[in-house]
C-alpha cells in the first residue's frame, strides 16, 4: 500500500464513468493510476455480475467500495492497523471493514445532507458538482479524523448524548423555544452532544441526528454566534431543504431548530433567544460543568471504571465517559491515558459488535446490506441465541461488554480488578446510571 499505517483515504468518483469528484484524508494521496485501477476492477466485477464490496492487500491494508444511487462511487482505502492495538481484535479485517463501511455510509449521508439527493443522483454538470461538494469537506474531514474527543456516534450510529443535572428545565425551554420558532424540531447541544431535544427531533433517523450533531459542531467551531444553514434530511427529506438555525447561548452550548421560511434569523435571535434562555444561564453553566463525563453528579461511578459506553437500544442514544485512573496500586502497571482509553473503548466496541452482539442498524438499512455487512464470528452464527456478555483481558486494561433487552454497556477497568468481579462491576454501573437518570 502507498498509505501510512492507520491512515485512511476517501475517494469519490462518478459511478458510470469513473471521473474523480474529490479525495480526502491521508497526507500522501494515491496516484491517479491506482485510483483508476480501483475503479476499473469494481467496474469489471459489475460487468461479470459480481459486486465487489471489499478486499485486503498483502500488506494488511483494506479497500471498501460502495455505490450509491447508481451515480456516486465511494472508495475507502486504509493503509493497515496502527501498531499498539492493545490486543483488542488483533488487527482483524472484520473490525476495519465495519469502520470503513460506516464511514462510507456517513460520507454519503453527509453529501445528501448538504447538497440533496437529486443533485447527486442526477449529475448534469460534473465540474459544477465538484465545486458544490467542497461545502461537504469540513464535515467529511471531521468524520475521517474523528476530531471531537469522546464522540462515538459516527461509529455506533447512535446519538451522542450528555445527561444534564436539571433535564426538566432544559427540556421545557427547548420545547418552548422550538414552538415559538414555528417548528417541532429543536435541540440543545452541549459540548457537541445532545442534552435536550423535542420529541420530533428524536423521531428523526438516528443517522440523521448523528450527522446534524456533527454539522452543529462544525458550525459552532467556526466561531459565529448564529447561522442559518440549509440542510436536507437523508432519510426524511432528501429532496426538499430545511433551514437549520443555530444560536450560541454560551461557549460550548448551542440551541438549534429545523424550520421553514419563518422566522428570520434576526427575528429569532433578537426576540426568542433572550426570552427563553437568559433566565437559564446558571442552569446552562451547570450543564456545561458536566463536561466530557456526560453524566450528572447524581451518578456515582466506581473508582475502578476507566471508560464506558452505554447505548440505549430502543432510542438509539448513547453516553460515553472516560476518566483518569485514581491512585493505582504501585504494583500495577500505569493505566492508559485518557486519549488511549478513548481509542481502546472504540476498539472494544468494534470487537464486540463484529463478533458477539451484532450491529444494530438504523431502519434505513436494507436486508441485503445487512447480509453484505455481516461480520459475526463463524461459531456465533451456528447458535440460535445471541451472546449477552463478553470480556477481554489485554496488556493495558480489562474490557467487559453487557447486553440486555434495552441496553448495551461497554466498559474498561484497570488490570487490578479481578476478572471474576467484572460482571458485578458492570451490572452495578448500569444500574447506577439507569436508576439516577432513567436513560
């Protein structure tokens, strides 16, 4: 492979003629001859009645193809696993394929979100489309680089949430503000995560909410106090644009609504923002103080929890948390850093999802795509039941996964925690979170 280990390059071409539309990711781009060969081998397979979805290279790299609307081909090329995987998954191609397949789905939906499906499905002017696609680059780069610490929705296709200490007050304000803005779709985003939202916002497809959250993070990072941005909903409204109004309440806290032609940005900012949110300034500061813990102070976590990811399987929402280890025993090796814990948590989620718990897809995924993306272990496919728990002991930490009818919980603990005690630690933690927050 011509890419560095661990780097990923995204290629976008027209499906019929193979004309390159853009490339993103990786410092050293693949030569045009290689891009042409990747497109050519896929087209050759199609001519023989074969769908080429993925392949591995002899150097450990991975290539994944996906065609959308018979008009756009996306190709993800990975140079191979980074060193230091901590023993999780052993650099298996199953993990990497899941990651790349999710990446291609997210990139396509990102393109629809910004440009609409019609412009992509019915290409009238390729050169103009190339220019229009530049508006997607910020979002696509965010998906490729995973810039936001602790954000897991791009991988899990569940909405990243922050559970505030005063949810009732914030919920009432979001609903009142949204209604005053002639809309039923509104949310409060704190540290890039949804802290409160209207019922209709939660009824959007989980992938739509994940991408809208990513867009809101991108717009917030631009430094503007407010903005009016046209968006298409990839599943709900791929051909008719809506207006996304975003207002910064405090640094790190934004309120957003999806609406029609009214109200104007100026009217909403001057008449509604202060009316609904000025009285809640202290409540918003309390919410911001929760920080990347994403859990209110009413949730008491054991000191031996390094990191966790909780997924509500019914609502497709998730909460993740990474903590610094407190006073490990002198005889134990030093615990992984917070950044390393985030990486290990992602790796363990992929490990468990591809082998034991299965990948719970959004409603928009077709049965054919489920079969194509199936990555379950061979031995698991031979059983009528689904595993409910799994654990893994690595050189850096211990990992435990738990699945119930309503939740999935993935947790990292220090090596000092006895393996036989992992189940009780995980079940106690899940009970503490659900009892205190109702998540």
